[in-house]
C-alpha cells in the first residue's frame, strides 16, 4: 500500500501531498522536508529507488517536477514508477499537455484526478478513459449545477 | 507521451514570469488564488512570503466567519486555505468550515469541502465526528457523484469507532448496478479492514461476492482485501489458490477488455497483485498448493518479453513468487536467468532490483552470487550509495569465516561515509553480528572499536551488551580468552590516552567496564594509572551521568594499593555530594569499599564468573509454602491481561481455528528405577497457559506439592532446548571439506588470463569476497548452520546447573501427575516390568505432538514401552491390540545419532491410531536396543485436505546432554474416512437433510460400458467408500468421517465425464473429499 505521494518542484516547493496513512502534522512536515532534501540531492543517472526509514521511496522527475511515492516493503518498485507515469498521463490528458503551472493553479483538480486514480493507497482504476470520464462527469455536474443557481440568484436580486 | 510532457515542463521556469503564455491562459488569472500564487512567486525572501501569507490567512479568516459568505465563495476560500496549508502555514480555523462546506454545499462545493477535509484532518481528529452525518446522507443520495465522493472520503479517513454507523450503507453499495460504486465500496471496506478488522469480520462472505463480481475492476479491488487476509492467515485460503491461478491465466492470456491494458500489457497491476497473493499462498507450502501455480508462472515468465518497465515489474514479481513457493527446478532455473538479466542490465533501476533479488535468493542459491561476482564487485564501487548499500546487504548474506574480514572492511568503509542514521544503525548491527559470529582476537576487538565509535549512541543497546557478555563468558580456551581480554585492555588504555572526549558515551561505558574487570591481566599496568585515566574521563564535561556511574563502578573494582585509594578518595569526595542519586550512591560505595579491601574482595571477587539463577529456584521453598497456604499460582502478565479481557467482555469473535487444540507430552524416565516412569498427558507444550485452564477440569492440582508453580513445568522444555543449542557436536566432516571448498573457489577465479591492472585488483577482491562460496557448499554457507573453523567457540553455559534443573523438573513431573495420568502410569508400570530398558537408552525421553492446522484432536490414549529388538517391532509393525486391522507402511520420520523415530497409522473404527516407535540407534553392537512405542488416537474436528502432525522428541543422554529431534508427519484426509453402510432408502432420507454440497465433473477411468462401476470401484478401494447402489448410469456412494459425520455422493455418467454431487452436514467435508476423489482417479 502506498503511504503517501508528494509532488514538489526542483526548487523544493511542495505542489501536492496525499497521505494514505494517518500521520501527525508535525511528522508530515519533517518527512517532507527530509525527503525533498534527499531526492533533490540525487543525480539524474541514479537509481529511482531509495530505502528510507522503514519505507521504500520511488521517485521520478518530469521536467521541473518530482513525483515521489512511499511504498511498503512488499510492494513492487517498478510498478510504482508506472503508477507515477500513469498519473502524469492522466494529468496530461486532462489539462492538455500539462505543465507545472497547471498543477499550481489548479491543484484541486489534480487532487480530484488523483482521488479517482488511487483510493486508500491502492490503485483504483487503471484505465485512462474511465478515470477521465468520472472526472468529466463530476465537472459537468458542477456546471449544470451552477447555471440554474445563478439564474435564481439573479431573480432573487431582481 | 512523456517526452511531450517533459518538453512542456522544461519550458516552465520562463513561464512563471509571463502571463501571456498558453499554459496560464486557461487559468483563472483574475481569481484570488491566482493573485495569491503570482504574488508569492514575485517575492524574493522567505520573510516576505510569511508576511503575505499571514495577511492572506487573516483575510480568509474574516471572510469564512462572516454570515454573508455564500457557499460558492466559501469554496474559493477553502481552495486558498488548502494552498496556504500546503506551503506550511497553519489554517486550523478553516477546518470547521470545510466540514460545513461538505455538509451544505451543492455537489461541486461539496467536492471541494470533502477534499479540504481529507487534506486538513486525519482519522484521529475530533472534528471528524461532525462529518459522519454528512457522509451518511451522501451515501444515501440518489446522485451517483455524491455517493462516490462520500466513499472516497470514507476510504481516505474515517473515525474507527464510527464505522458501524455507515457499514450497512457501504455494504449495500456492493450490490449497486454501477461498477464504479461497487469498486469504491470494496476499497472502502478494504480500508475498514485495515484499520478495524474486527468490525468487518461478519461480512467475509460479501468479500467473496466481490471477488466473483462480473466486473474485473471490482474483482481487482477485492484482491486488496484478500491479499491482506491471506498474509495474516495463509492456511485459511489455500482452497482459493486454484481460482487465483485461473484468473491469472485469463489475464495473461489477454482475456480482459482492452481498457485494462497498460502500454499493451494486459492488466499489469492485477497480474502483480495475483502473483503476490500466490506467493503468500505458496509460502512454506508442502507442494500441493504450489503445484497448481507452476504452469501459470511459467507462462507469465514466457509472455513478459517486451522490453518495457512494466514487463520487468511483472517479471520481478514472478521471480519473487517462484523463489517463495515450493521450489520446482526448471522454474528456478528460468527465474535465475531472469535475475541475471536484471543484474546485467545497463538500466540502473533494474540493476538495483537485480541485486535485491540476488540478496533474496542467495541463501537458497549461492551459485548465483558466484556467477555475478564481477558485477557485484563493480556495484561495490558504484557512485550511487543506494546501489552500494544493497551490494553490502548481499555480501552480508554470503559471509562466511573466510571472507568475513574483507566484507566487514567494506561495510566499515561504507559506514564512514554514510550520513543516514537509519542506514548506520542497521549496518552497525550487521557488522557487530558478523564480528561476533566469527571472532578472532585482535580483529574482533578492532572491528568492535570501529563499530562503537561509528555507531555512536544511536546503535541498538544490545550490541554493547552482547559484546560484554561475549567477552566475559569467554570461549573454549582459557588462554585465548586471556589474550582477547588483554588485547581489549591494551587498545582501550591507548584510546583513553588519546582523545577520549571524542568517543561516544556507549563506547566509554564499554571501555570502563572492561578496564574495571580485566586491567589486572596486564601486570605492568598500575591500577592507579588506570584510575587516573578514568578520573580524567569523569572530569570531561561531555561525559553523561550514566557513563559516570559506569566509571565509578569500574573504579570501585580497581582501587587497590595506596596510590589507588588516594585517587578513589578524591573522586568519591567530589561525587558523594552529587545531585544525581545514582552517582551519589556509587561514590559512597567507592569510598567505603576502597577503605575496606577485605569486604571489597568479597563483594567484587576478581575473575569469578557471575552466577545468575534466572529460574529463581532459591524461591522454590517460599513459593511452595505460599501455594500450600492457599495462594494463587503465578500467572504471567499476558495471561492475566487475557483473562481480564475475557472477564470484562463477551468475545464476539468466532473461535479461531488456528489454536493448537491439544497436545500431549509423555516422558519416560528410567534413570533410577522403573517407578520413575511417568506419563503426563493433557495440555502442555509451548502454551502452559492452556495447561492451567485445562487443568481445572482434568488435572487435580489441590494438595499436590508444586514446585514454582507452572514455571517449573515450563522450564522442563526450556533447559532441554537451550542445552541442545549450546552444545555443539564437533563434526568430523568439517575441516577437510571446508578447506577443499576454499581451494575449489580459488581455482575457479580466472587467474592465468592477462588482465589490466584494475581488472586484476577486482579479481583479487572477488576471490577474497567469494571464497568458500563454491557450488557445493550451499548448505554450509550461511550463519549458524556453518561449522565455524575457529579456535573460538562459545562455551556451554554451566552444564551442571541445567542438569540439576532438569532433575528437579522430572521430580516435579512425577509428583504433579493427575489421577488420570496415574492410571496411565499404572498401565505403563505393568508393561514396563516386562520391559528391559536398554542401559544406553536415553535416561529421559519426552515426546510431544501438535497438529499444524489445529483442526484435529490428538489424544494420548494408550502407551506401551517395550523392550524388544527393533526387527521384532518392525516386522510386527504394531502392538498386539491393533494387529489385524489395516495399517499403513511404517514410515521413518527422523533420526539422529542416537535414535530413530518411525510412525505408522492404523485405521481403527472410530479414530486413527498413530503408532510411533522410538528406537535407540546409537549403539549398534548392543543387541538389547531400547524401543519405545507410543500410540495416539487422532480424530478430525474440522475436515481439511491434509492433516499434519508435528512434534518433538527430546531426550537426555546418560552423560547429561539434552537432545531434541523435530518431526512432522502428513496424513491425507482419506486416512480418516470410513465406509458408511446404509440402505438406499436411508440414503434418500439423509440426502435431503444435508446442506453443504459441492458438484464437480470428474474424469472416468475408462470409456467402456462398465466405466461407472470401474470408476466407483477404484474410489471404493482407494478411499474406503461404500457403494450403496448402481442404477444404470447413476451410482450412490456413502462414507463417513466419524459416526455422526456422514458424506453422501451421487454420481452420474454424463457426456463422457462423471458428474459428482457430494452432500454432507459437515462444512468443507465435500470439498476435501472431492479433492481426494480427483487425485485417486488421476493416480489410477
């Protein structure tokens, strides 16, 4: 099971964090800081896997963004790399050639996609198509939802 | 695709300052969040950022608490609050509003509300209770998206205690027509299972339903739960192995919809999960479960040939599985080749995993490490520390007496450059373990010195403890011990003369203890000089008070002679007024003892091993008096707690099946006279707790003098095992073969080929690392099983005392036998009068039996001790009352130098009698070999395909050494099956009453006219079934497990196969029986 996923920039700015195990706020901050330091210090040609505390860390860099997952002893490192890759593919498809700015300004959307892809630290849906369908449906609902309401509001105002 | 992403993302830094770029065009550039983000990126210092965020938070706080803020605005505010929290600033004021938003907002706002809640709070946060009602409402919503959101938040975090409130609703969702809802519900249940397994215990059948779901996604989700359950209790799910194999076959064969493909590999996540489950099921397996996996594993290996990460992921999992389950040679070969591909791969990630896999399998297959020795050497110098670290881990597993120095050196090198505390602690522990395993005087001390100084105060506290223990207990030779200690003293004195304030506290403690104990060994060293060194240490300001008390203790041991006393006086004066009470006490002790040499030599005798009576036997008298006076016998804390818990609440959990239901132990002691023969039966063995509980009904303990309550009883086994472990039997095979192997591997390294300098260096390193690792020495490679060729060997700890203990125990055993036991004893005595106990036979022999999966009853009903020649027993096979009944072949179970244990089972009407025969094989020339025959009756409580009986024989040789032999014996269920004679009418009546059934098609053994009769006859012969009647193409058959556990079978020939329908009142019995029918027909 995945324990957490972090997205951070080359400058050490956290862009996304998702924790699948209950962790105290203070520990989270400490772990994020420590991991960023370790991962950012690694050179490009080095191994993508780390053993850190009692967890295994799998990270991958996409342009200026680092995607970093913590998994358990029995989990498969290589497939975790593919989890990261599929998440990037999903983001790319949703935003249309994604860039760091998309994730910065629409981070809540990135969270929604992640929630549709992973649940409770396990992969929920591996199909690109169906994950995006679920997201789009929710987005659509939101728009339908908004328009009648604004009309009502206008009427109330009028 | 990733290239595109990378290209786009590379252009990012320049984007940040420009608003007109396409990337930011679709961002709500006018939104407040946009402004905030832009504002932050423009700042230059951390301080400015903090100021800006505080302003932002203040404005958010003001707005959220305003009654005029609409939910829509609230949503926007929450997003900003999340952003601030992500930057590391606390926005706890917004938590309650996030919950409110989830509660009151429309679907879209709710979504943000739930997201904020899941990011802000964790499952122990008290505000989460306020969310329960919202979740309840949304779970019942008709809007699918709301249901999805509720399930998502539930699986992210939910208060444990509130699970029962929503559980029925989540369960209901398992029947939802939409697969996305079912899938999320399953994952939510998985989360519940993880955080509160007992809350979902009653819905295990629902999990099974999810496993059988027609949507592969839902099925995949349910595997998470199964993986967890199987990990906890593999034996409970062995029956599912065939189903998992079938699923994997379909997946590998590409039977799933294209949607599940990932880069044209069919459902890799599902494949990996299934492989993991299979390896859990096949772990420590006795072949039967593993056998059904071989084919699909082979296919998986074959199919995964594309050169892509994802296929390597599957291969890696496959290899792990192959090495975990019951081995099959050709699969192992393929897996080894696969590991080779990983190790030799130019891709660093694969190389790393290859090393990991090697580490994992090297114990089973040391040849593999030899094959890749040059790669391993290269990895040892790899610039990436992670690779280096993993290589060391691998080397650690292949350490033997010959390469230990080189490997430890490499590990110490790494330790000196490592900065990670976790790695240091782990590696220091490993170095210490190796050093202790292969100690040789100065190398050992020097290595440990490095361990102590590098490991510092972080290392596990047991490292210094066991080092001191090793030093004080010594090895085989007094001379060597003295040398070792002397060397330690020498090296510590020189360390203290250097810069002792740089040494870690733990090391200083070790140093002061050793100097206190052993500095007298160095005659030219004046105690006063040592005292002065220690006193200097006391004055160093870094020295902790714990270390100071160690130093004072050491000084107390050393204060000899006039000069010494004066130093001691000085020090004790300083510290006798210390604020630390421990230090003060030590100082007073020092003061008093330094003035009173006579008392000191009595309190701290030099060079006298400390005797610790850990059994507290000196309290025996007191305890038995107290017991006689009516005191309650001692219960260990865990038992007290358990009983307390049982008394407090009703246990709602069904009884676990894995309890060792019953065990028996019999002990035959013929040391003094035949009257000492005793059999203690009932519940005993590992869990003496059980024996007490059982004792309330069967054993009468009142008025029986008990020695140290149950502890004494417990100790019966302990000293036996301990002694067996400690006394190393010198193996005559050892030295020649070891050296032979060493030569072998030397000659294996390719020396004659001229190679460039560095290459040669590497090969030299290789030969020193892989020495002793030849292909023949697979067993002797690792750890303790290896006969170590050193002069040092741990001394058996005071053999005399453990002998005493066992003597005492055997006495107490006799006195504590119950009336039931006495009956048995009488029986025994009768027979044993006839017996001629062999003088060489073990003077005490105890045997215990347990069943592995706990579903069986083992009862010791009768016991015989016979003195007869082994041939007689073997020919006779069984004792007189059993002769005439059908019995199995006598199977030898285990043997060692002094005894052979064989077993055979006899099919009695109501139970299976297991006759075990222990005979003394040590002294062949003596004709009157001792033979003990024990008989157990086995009955089945819950059917399973096989039953395994495991046990241990422990015995004592006349010379006083204890030995124990473990054995296990596997019986098929068919041994317990008996024919059931019923008429066709009775059969018809019974058939309708039974509820548990199973159906399956079996193959007929021949195609001819009489195929049904022939097939049934085979079953009748092999499984002891009773054929009730054969009518045309149908046949009815009956059998039973016990008198009251019948199983009926209805067979019909249909389309060339035999359709079998089994019914029984006993759950699982039909399934087990069909398995055996299948096997019987296959074997035919």
